[in-house]
């Protein structure tokens, strides 16, 4: 274990700043979770079970759980004496869960974009391989970083915190995600200029507005992570990691909930006759949603069939208006 005399006063200040910033990020995440729990129940839990829905719930619940444990291990606020193996295990788990959460976030955004692009095969065939390549690269980089980091993680009993004893090459950890997000952002706006009036107008407005915020916030924060991993001293290498992770989770949650709300609003406006015809139209690719509003409440989380409740509600509405 490291000894207290190996730390300068600047190191101690830097470590304490990293602990406070990480704890602040967790508080923001938990508070936002509390604020959006009603929307989650209304817009997410009532949707049909699907793989993307599970991915969203993974980010919604597994990530905060992991952040709580890591904050406990690194905050210095506890008087418990932890083992080095505990710190090593949870640092490794934290990196793995963090990379999975970045990958699932990018995949959920990609699904939204495919809907917005009206399933243009050319764009799908470009973005899907890009996603797979960056994720495979991220997994390889993550494996290397975790294996090289494990022996360098110790518990410092005087500071009551898990620490790194030497800098790790985190640069390769953040680079694949940054490259993917930048390419998707460019592709999205290029398509917007090429086709300024997509079929799902409300969804488009939400995605272009919130998606741009999502990109600039997360890209800026992850770029900050990248810069800190290069130029910062060891005592500041974790300054933004936990806070940025929390901010990514909050931003993703807000974006998905707003998209779900816009999809539900679109579902209320479509004429029932059109909705009935569209619901019974064939689907040429099960991975991608239909291009109709009757199933909007379902396909925003990539459900596999029409939302009967929405269609029934539309049917009653049309019947009452014609009587």
C-alpha cells in the first residue's frame, strides 16, 4: 500500500477534488433519477419488452449501482478498511460496465436515427459496421487497460480510498467512442440537410435538438476525459471519470424519454384508417421498426408488433367523432 509521505500537499488537494467531483456527479445522477421516475414508468415500463428496452434499463439501474460502489471505494468518506483485491475488482468492473454503458447508449441513439432516417439501407449499412468496428476496438482496448491496471490499484488506509499507483493508458479507452460519436453526428446532420422534412417530424425536432445537446455535452466531456488522461498528473487522472459517466447517463435518459414522449404525441395525431392500414403492412427487416405512428409508442424501444392499446384508442376516437 502507498504511504502518506509519498503524497505532496498538491497531490492531496487533487485527490480530494477528484473525490468531491465524483460524489457530485453521483448526486446529480440520483436526483435526476428521482425527477424522471414518473416519466420512466409512463413511457418506458409500459412499452413491450424488447432488447433495447433492456439496454435502457441497464443504463438506468446498473450504472448508478456501480457508481455508488465506486464512490464508496474512492470518496474517502468511509472509515472502512478495504482490501486491495476489493479495489482491483471494482475498478475492473467499473471500466467494463462503463464501456458497456457507452456502447449501449450509442446503440440506442443509432436505433433512433434509423427510425428518423426512414430505414435508408445505405445509411444503415454504413453506420452499423461503424458501430460494430468501434465496439470491437473498445472491447480490445478495455481488456488491455484492465489487465494492465489491476496490479496498480491499491487501498490507501490513511486516505480511506482506492487509488492508482501509476498512470494507465486511458487514451485508447476513450478514443473509439469519441470517433464513433463524431462520425454519427456528422452523418446525422448531413442527412438532415439532404432531407430536411423527415416523416417523423416531431421525433426529428426532438432528436436534432436534444441529440445535438447530447453530442456536444458528451463529446466535450469525453474529450475532457481524454485530455486529462494525457496531461494530468496521477492525482487528477480520475477527476472527471465518474462525473462524466453520471452526466452521460443523465443525458441519455433525458433524450430517450423526450423521444418516447414525441412518439406518443405523433401516435395521437394519425388518422385511424391510415393507422390500420399501416399496422397490417409487412416488415422487411425485423431489426428495424415500421414507419407508422400507430406503433410509435412501441417502436421507439424497438418492440416487435403494433401497440394494440394505441390503435384501440385511436379506433374509439374515430368512431365517436363519426357518430
